[in-house]
């Protein structure tokens, strides 16, 4: 593949005209500098989406972003891409100019094979154990033949007659049959006790055993989703464990233990209703493939033992799949990646894959950039806002590190101080724009409002939204004149 040949071109947004090349192993895209492809778009999530190749063709997977990933104006969770597709992420519009790992298919082949690329299917290897295909559904067994009740006279002496519809000899001695006997209440009682016992057993299995424990409990909810995931990797001098429990109300509990990188993290979080609903739909879209998997895929550990177990509870349906020292089936891997990406975004755990040395180096650079931008806050409109963003980035980078850098406490104080200074500057500019409008200087007011957006390009902010509305109203008023 020609490394200079781009897969995407940014047609609109802050970095319009930039070309993006996706490496063979795929790339993560977002506004955070830790991404494989970082785009300076304030409206984009820190970790927006992942682009990767399957069957040689390009795909995009949303990573639980706040504003979703749109392909041809439709929100997607995991979508195959074709030449010419348009992708909206934040305020940036990306167009696919190359949709494959190799060269694009010739037009004749596209006409003969217009369908989407087939999903990956693991076939067993001839020379040893390997991935096996998903099991073929087994047809239900034939119904058992109807059994005719044994006549009363054939019952062994002393056997209990349960009286379930068996016709008994009449008491008049003529051998005539009477109506069915009354239902045996002893049997009903026994069956009721058995049902209550089973329901209680299931409840105990699904109920949390104390708050913050290692047991990832699931609560049955007909409308929402519950998830339990645990990953363990042991070997090469390290022990790593990542466990997460997601409840139907959107609460998240996570534990991360990493011996080498000195991570020992326990966090709880309540996801927003919008974010959790989007995550639920993404998992439900993958549920069918996940439900067809075997319960266990077991291989042989060579140097490192690695195992992942996922339990999905949707309504009354519960499914657990475990993969240990084995290539992950695509349906399993897709669910795993979606869960981990969403949890990492919600709990700010994206930096766990980096070493402490790398995190400290990135944090040092962000701290230096923040100070430089603040000192140059009057040179360029957006510098003060960018300085606050660099501080947030630095704090996030060292969030899981112990001990924290010496400048950490100072950064926490400056983050709030600089933010207040920024908002005060914007409010003063809004006051100035309103005054110009009152005296009839509409063009001057419009100019100030536009400068506000350049100073504070944070679209989720109320100040930004109010200012944007003012600009639209002023432009309409000027056109009417």
C-alpha cells in the first residue's frame, strides 16, 4: 500500500483539507492527543471513533462518543465504509477517498460483488487446536410419545395415587368409570415450593454480595441492559486485571489492577441517560451474534495466560461467554471492544494502556503548553481557552498515577482560576456587543459576537449557544435592511 495515499480527507471543519492515512492495524480518532489520529475539533469527543480493516475493507466503530458518529447522516455503532461515504464527527466532515487496505476493487468486480464484505469466520486448523466456527443451531427434539395412564388395578400396592386426571373405578361395583379425581393438593404444594426455591436461587446469584465487592452482580430489567466483564492477563512478570459491572440504571463500577504500571484503581460512576441509552443500543445491535457463540473457547497458554469473560443480561435473557488463551471470535471481540471503549470514556480510563513514564512525559508537555498559551492569551483569541484545555488534559493524564507530579495541585487551582477568567472575558465581550447593538452599530456588534466564538469555541457551553443565536438574529436583521 502506498503510505502517502489517504483514506480520508477532511472536507469541512477546523482542519479542512487535511488528509488522513489509516495504518493496517487501524487507528483511534478524537480530539485528545493520545489518539492515533488527533483532530483539533472542540466539538469532537476526546475519543470519538475507531477505524479499522476487516476483510481488507475499512470500517468505523463509534466509541460511545457524546455527539455520535454519523455516516451519510445516519448514526452508526459499527459500519463498513465505501468510497465517497461522508462521516460527521464533531464539526468535521470526513470523506472516504480509499476504502480498502489495498487498492480499491475495479468497477467490474464491484458490479459483480456489490454486497458488504463478509464477516470474519474462524475455521479449525488441521495441525492442531485452533478457533472453531460458531455452533450450528440444533433442532428441538421430537415430542415424547403420549403415555396412557396406568389403570388403578396396575398400581403397586401402597403407591401414592396423585390423582392427575386418572379415571378411577366407581363405587357401585359395576366397573363404570367416573369423572376425573380432584387435583392432588400435595403435588401442587411440592411444585410450588420447588418453583419458589429456584426463583430464590436465581435471585441470590444475581444480587450484589455487598457494595464494591468483586462479584459483578446483574439486576434483571426488562427494558435495559446489564453487563459484567472481566479480563485477566498474567505472565511476563506482570498481573493485569480489568473488571467492570454495568447496571440497568447506568451505574458503572470498575476495578483495574496492574502490577507493573502500578495501577490500583476502583471507581464508580453514574452515566447520563443519553450516554447509557446509546451504549445499550450499540450492545443490543451486537446481541444476536454474541448469543450464537459457544459458552467457552479454551486454548493452551504458551507464555502468557489471558482470559476474558463477558455476561450480558437483556431483559430475562442472560448469556455468558468465556475466551481463554484463544483467538476471540469477531462477535465476542466486537462486544468486548464496545464495552471497554464506553467504560474508558465514561470513567476516564483511556490512559491505562500507557506506561507511567509515557504519561508523565505527556503531562509535562501539556503543563508547559498550558503555561505558554496562558502567557500568550492576548496574542490570539482562543489561546486562553486552549490553555484551560491543556490543563484539563494534563490532569487527566496523571489521574491514575501515584505519586502525582509536583505541579498537580497548582494545576487544579489554575484550572478553575483560568476558567473563571475566560468566562468573565466572554461576558464582558457580550456586554460590549449588546451596547453596540443598542446604539445601532449592528455590524460592530456582529463582529464582537463572532470574536466571542473564536475566543470560546466550546459548543456545549450555554455562553457559546447564546452567542451563536445572537449572530443568526443579527445576520437576519442586517439582510432585512
